[in-house]
């Protein structure tokens, strides 16, 4: 009756397909419940003089309207640096920044009330562009740095040098369920907050701070999210605080549901980056020295930006060994909503830079980029120390690269593509293989912990509560599988409860791909405590001293829904019967488990340490076709090979791989955030912000996993899978760059990310205008 | 014929087999609001409120020839007053006796849901596709699901579910919902004009939904300021985003006489209220280029309700259909109480959103001459995403050759000015020229002098200028068969 390793359906699959799974906006309204919304800043930058809420009260049905002055506790919050106002006070930092909270009896009254509030302010010129922030030295926090060797010297002495500036755009998480929260006032000042959040503990903490109450007076619950992708790690806080403030002040239930346009306008996204890079390499394309200066667009407050930037620095090597390396990072202040977590968390930005450097080296040397990648790949037993000093062992990359190149007929297709491009007047094809080595663990050490509460009932059924939140990634079914296997029962007898700070305290956000690792391990630890007690009890129950069988807990086993003494397996007692009897003998059938990832540590001062428990690895081969006249892009084929160890649930993991890859494809091709010169996001809904649609899937899409048993340190030898596949999407961008290399003589093609049709056409036009444009480069 | 005595003040429809008479404010709500808030059917999800994600997809059954014809629509931009006489099926109504349908089971088995928010929309859309066929291929699904966005799964598991479900156990909607009684009730009781007036003073809203053209033009004659709604795919978005309902609405949804689509020997004759789905179907054999463009027009949900007349009077210079209608010299029929007149679409627009529709007039019919065998027509739509996107650039190039010489040239460019641009100088220039790369390169250069593109969220002016330049060369190379590489 093993369930680990089986592709069991998602925990809520039935609710999803029938529409019966409840999201916050689906919860029936309570009598007296208030609709809550906010009034946003009319300018991206300015001074706030006054907020006139009186006109709102003239609207029939408007019940309350609050500003920063009404906040009973702290108005400033922030996980890393407390520098973000809940409601704007004095300074206006970005367009749409919440200034006033309005509560009304109906949605219509709320809308009219929002429109009635008057904001008096003086607008100033906002900083919107990274270049401007850099030149004005408007930075958030300190510079981050990791370095090894003598970069100046090795850059100078290398046989070849290249340098450039790489820009990658931001990305909207585009979870389908917008930010949402419902707060219910309780007795004696207590409050219950339902939030669509990846981080209930953080919501509990900020709500307590804003309301000026103790954390013990706040319960935060999250049943499920309609997608999150990092966008609900910190950004769920403001709507939750709004609902909580109204509930506390009015004594009535309060509901905040952002609409999509507001959500996209005022919440943070993946950080836009600008990176200045210099590389020195030898004639074989092997890198001797690399310097990258990363500038991320942090927006108007710190949020998670330092942690995101840290992960950027820690992924600048990606899959490749760089002997002499200097990595510097700065977070730029701009008048945009504070940028935040998004699947990959700074990793994609770093890895795209590195893969671009490798493509550039290949073009410079007129070599196939695959050969350049192989020349730089991390070694086994040598060339295996990361820039931050962690030894990269259990390196499967050489085998993964070779297998995938063979499976995808890389070399043969390379020939075909060269031929095609030489002949086609209408299209250009491109091909690229890129890889990933993604470090698993929070780089902030203390977050690498999880706790779980396991309650076994007398009918042999089990409720499990952990700090993990379910956003679609399937953590609930994976934990059910782990728990069911501990007791050798069917997963139908295990239920995952809504995540609640009442059951699990001081939890880490469901992030960094590590939720199954941390919470699953904690749940298993709790199960083992209960099992030990049941083994004690069952040993007596199954002993038969008259027949010479003494009680022996170590011989008690859980098998197929029964409990046995392995010395006399023919005598079986049903699991539920043992549970029922154990309770009558006053055996505790509940336990709390705890897990802290062993061995991880990273010193930010020195840029040295072992930040990661292990690495998820993989590679992708993408082929693209671009239209020479319009820049339009098609993806005829993609092959993925991903090392996820021993999968707890292959169905769920396949979904994570494919879904993550397609999100990465969106980031590198069609998803463009467009702002006007006043800081207004113009692409604030699916009409103007284009995530991949079904027809953007590769026409041929081969997804395979790399079988191995060696991730012994992690739960059931599995590997984290949430974030890494997103970065395989970079292969599509690299393939576009490769296609462009056939389009003209320009050696350094300045292709930005995302490679939208407009961007590709810009490059094609630039290539055609190059002085030597009549001679098309078709070597390779 | 409509008369005062038959005037109704509510609409009649069925939802998941249950009869509802809906009047007052509820009749002015969106269908998704009605389902979620009035009926508590929360399986229909709201994400964008603009018909661009499909999470709110439901099926609308229209009585046609003694049965319901079900089509998927975005319920967020359908309003209750548009739905008189119909049967709505939401995700809650797909199954019999609370049993999972084979499609739902397949979605479970194939891991077709992750976060689950888009899932009901996908299940409904795929179930709708099964009304017309037994099995779905990957190609069917790729074409049929362009109106449904999923952010989690990368679609592949959904395509697996759609191709692997147990077709033998699937029941069509007519098996689940016996049609006769509903059809009879609707035929009898969903007839005559409807007038609904709510609120008073500045909050007063009136709706008029006639069931014949004469009533419509009569009403328009008296209320020339009324907002006219057919498919509502544009007006609906505007209502949702501004949260302002027009003061006076004329609904055309019950004018079946304006829905007709016919192919005559050398032309298409299209009622202004013909849906794009109907036009798409009619064009398949006779106007393949136009058909190809219509397959990337909006999404199935949009094409099922959006009308050709709406696309024309919405007067957007980025409308997908217009370049074709321009180069084919399409004729518009405009009707009012004072008569009927015909206008060439090339003379219809005078500026951004300005057009020659007089107070009290309705666009009723469009005559579209079909391309002849001796001419070459190519249509272009460039957008950030191929499907369900608004164009950054559109073009139609129609040339007739005499040997290798260009004998006639009609060109229309979209999204490069306040209206569709007919670059007359280019058309003149091309006449009598050899069809060569040099000619087309020059034409592209010349065309850039006749456009006035702006930079906006869909692209910069430079991008649109470059596309204008390039589209002529692209046309040239596309029509050099020996250069086409498979």
C-alpha cells in the first residue's frame, strides 16, 4: 500500500473540476459583512498633504474610511527592513499606493465611496528607470558581493575578452485569484484573518503589529490559493491588514478582493535587472574570469529584494565553473510597487546573464554554443567549487547535457538549421541547449525549518496540519502520501487541514521550492513519534508470553492497514482498532514534528558558506523559428531533462516541470511590463499583458526526468521541483539569440529579454542595417 | 409583432435546467454576477472581467430549429438582458446526479488542475466542444481553448485530459436536460419586446430589447443616444471597468433576422449581428485568408457572441476584420425609420472612432465581395501573442497580376493611424510595375509616408513603421513559391 511514488491526483482535484473548491471570494458573506477597498495614490512620487474622507461618508452605504492616522499600531512594516508603509503617510511612493481604506455595505457603495475620497498632494518627478536610479545612486540597502580569485588580472590576461550590458524585464506573477482577505472580529479584541497567502505567520505578525495587539490574539488561516508563484509571499500583507483594520474598528466582518487591474497595478513583480558583465576566456571558450554587476529594480521599498539579489549572486555560476569571479549587486530604488518574490527568486535573472555570456562567447569564436557550455560545465571531482565556496557534489550535469543532446538530436538538427537558414528568405531558425543548477534552501538560514501537527483519530484516520500552504503546487497530496506511508494506510484516510497559525506557529513561507522538504519531513517526524507510542502499545497487545512471544516494540510493523508483530505476521490487527484501543489505554495519538535543515549556512559578510542543502539540476533544448519580417516567434520543439531525484508524486512533479517551463517561456518571450512616463503600468490586465496561451506550447514537447537515487539527505530521496524548471525557459531565449546570429554579421547581438516580436524585429533591423549586411553569416 | 400589450418587464431564461424570471436590477447584471451572487453558483470564477481569461466560461444554449445550440461564452461580459430565451449551463450543471463527468474525471486523472482557479472554465469549454463531436484531438483543443488561460499547468496536462477522456460515457447536454419542455416554455413566453426600467433620477437605467428590426429602429429614432449592444464584448468590458451602466440600452440580441450569413456567387452577405463564429464557418471554403485571420480573432468565447457589425461600429483602427473589408470594398447597409442607405466601408470612417452613422441609424447588413481567382490576397495580423491578443499591426494586400506586372493594387494597413489607412500613393505606385523585390521594397518605403503610428502598450511607432515597411517584402517572398522551404 505504498503511495509515495504514485501520481495521485491533486488534493483538491475534485473540487477544482466541479467548481466546488472554495476561494476567498466564494465564501458566503456573513450578515453585516463589509466590502472593503482602497484609494490609491494618484501620483508615482509626491508629498501627501491631506486625505479628505468626508465626501465618502456622504455616499449612502459607506460605513468607514481610514487613513494612516487611524492605524492603532505600527504603520510601517517589512520582513527584511521595515520601510514600507501600510497606508501612505507624508510620502507617496508609487502610483496606486494605498492611501485610504474604505468600507461599505455594498460593492456599488464601495466604488462610489472610493471615488469620493479626495487626496491633496504635490507631485514630484518619479524615478522609473534603472539607469536613472544608478546614476543618482538611489539604492535600497547595502551592496552585496561574492568574489574569488583575481578577476582584474585574469580578465586582462585572458586571450579573449567580451563585455556588455544585459537587461531582463520584470514579470507579473499573474496568479488567477487576485489578492484577497476576509477578517472576522472575535471576542476580547481577537481577530481571525483568512488570507490568500503563502505566509500565514507573516500575516499574523503584521496584522498584530498594525492593530497593536499580540500575535496570540490573531489567527491567520489559508485554505488554498488560486495561484501565487511568490506573489503572495509578502504582497498578501496589505489586503490582510486592510480587512483586519476594518474588522477591528467596526466590529464587523470585512472582505477585501482586489480586481485584476488593481492587483497588477499595485503589487510587486519579478525584478527587472540590468547587468554589466565582462568576461575573459581562452580559445576553447573556457571562461577564466567573469565580473557581473547586477542592478535590480527594487521599487519603492525593500520587501524581499536583498534576498532576491542574494540568490542572483548565488546563481551567477548557474551550471558552470568560473575560476575567477566577482559578483556585485545593488538594489535600485524606483517609484514602482516594491518588487518581490516570483518563482526562481533572482535565480532566473542571474542564469539568463550567464547563458547570454556563453552564447556571446560562442558567436565571438564562431563555435557552437553547446561546445562552449560543455567546456565550462562544472566538473566531477575537479572544477567543482562554487564562487561562494560550497562544493558541488552529486553533479549530474555532464550526463544530463550529453543525454539530452543525444535524445534531442542536437547535432543533426544544428546542421539542418544551418542549411535551412541559408536558404529561407522568410524565416530564421535557432537552437540552444541551456542548463540549470538550482540551489535548494532558503539562503536565510533560520527559515529552513518546518513544524507539523499530526492528529490520529480512533477510527484510524488522520488530520495533518503544517505550515505549508497549498497554492496549486500539490504539497498537500505529497504530505498525505508521506504520512499515509508512515502508517501504511491509504491516503484517503489522511487529510491536510487548512494552514492555520493556531496549529502551526512561527512557520516559514511556502517558498524556495522547499515546502515538501521542510513540512513533509516535519510531518514524518510527528508520525514517527506516534508510531513509537503505538509500537509500545501494540507490542503488549500482540505479545503472547504463553507462546513464548515477549513484547518487543521493535518488531511491531505497520503493513497494509494492519499492525503486526513481524515474528508472527499472521496475527494482524487493523490500524484503526489499534488506535481505538490505544486511546483507551491513554496513549497520546497526537504529535508535533519539527525539522531543521542540517548543515546549511551562509555568511553574508564574507560571501562564503554552504547555503544549499542540495541542487536540482536539468537541461533544455529549444528550437525556435522567427519571421524575418515581423519578428514573430514559434517554438516547434522543446526537450527537457530534469533531475528531481526520487519523485514523491510524478504526476504533480511533471505538472511543476511543464508549468514552470511555460512560465519561463512567457518571461523570456511575450510577457512585457509597459509603463508610461508617469509610472502607470499600461499592461495591467490579460488584454495587454500576455502570458502564454495554449497555442504557445511547443509543437513537440518532450519531458523526461533523470533517474537517480543519490539525494539521500532529503525526504524519501526526492528533490524540490517548484522553481527550477522555470529557468529552463531561458533555452528559448538563447535559441532566439542563436537564430539571430544567422541573420547578419553583427557579432554581438544586443537581444534583450523578453524577446518579444518587437524586440526581435529591432534586432533583425539592426542586423540588416549593419555595414556588412549583404554577407549573411551562416558559419557553424 | 411587438405591441404594448406584450411588453415584458423581465427576461425569461433557464439556468442548469431551472427556470428564472429576472427583472429589475438583476436583469442589468453580468451573467457571472447573477450566477455567483444571485444563485450562489460560485464555480464560475472571475479573474479579469474583460473576456480575456476564460475562467468565467459558461455554455449558452440558444433555441435553433427545435433544439438548443450550446456555445461557450465569457459570462463576465454577458449581461442578463442579452440572454432572454436561453438555457445557461454552468460548471455546476455539467454533471448528472452529482456524478463526475468523464471529462472531469479525466482532468483529475491527468493532473489537469493545479491551483484550480481556471479549471471550471476549461472543463466547461471542453464540454462545450463535445456538443459537436465525439472526440477531441490536440489540434481541436489548441484551437478551441485559446480563450482559456492557465498559469499553472503549462496546458499539456489539460490537453492530455481532453484527448484521453472516456468518450463512450459522455452525455451531451440534451441528454442531461430534456429540451422539449424548456423549448416550449421559451417559445411561448420569451416573445415580444422587453422594457426594463430601474432606479430614478441620475440612477435611472432603461433597457429595451425588441424582437424585430422595426421596433429597434423606432426606439432608436426616439432615443438616438441609446447605447446599442449586440455581442457586448466591447461594451461589456467598458461597463465592468468603469462600473457605469449606460443610461439607455438598446439590446439587439433578439433580432434573429440580422443574424443571417449567406454566401452568394461572388460575395458574402452578412447580417450585422452575425457572430464571428458564424462568419468563420461561412468563410472556410470561400475566403481562406479571411478565415485564417478569423481563427486568431479573439477566442471561441468572443467569436461566439461578438458580431461583425459590432466590430465595424466599434470603429477601432486595430480591428482584425477591417483591412480585409476595406480592400474588398465592402458595402454597409444602414437602416433607420427614414429609410436605408449603402456606404462603402472605405468612406465610412472619418477619424478615430468617428464614422458616418446618423442618429437613429443601425448598421444592418454587410456585403463583402469575395477575392477572385486571378488575384492574390494576403492578410496579416501581428500581435504580441498569436492568439487572443489585440493586433499591434494589421494589413491586407490584394494584387492582381497581368503576367508579372501588377495590374491592380488594394492595400489597407491597420494600427498605424486613427483609422485603417489605404495608402493610395502606394497603390498608384504599384500599378504597372513588375512584381519584384525592388518594387515591393520601394512600396514599403512609400507606405511609411502615409501612416501616422503612435507608441502604446502594444508597440512603438518605430516598430509599426518597420512592420509597414516589411510587410510588402514579406508578401513578395511569400508569393515566390521556389523560395519557400518546408
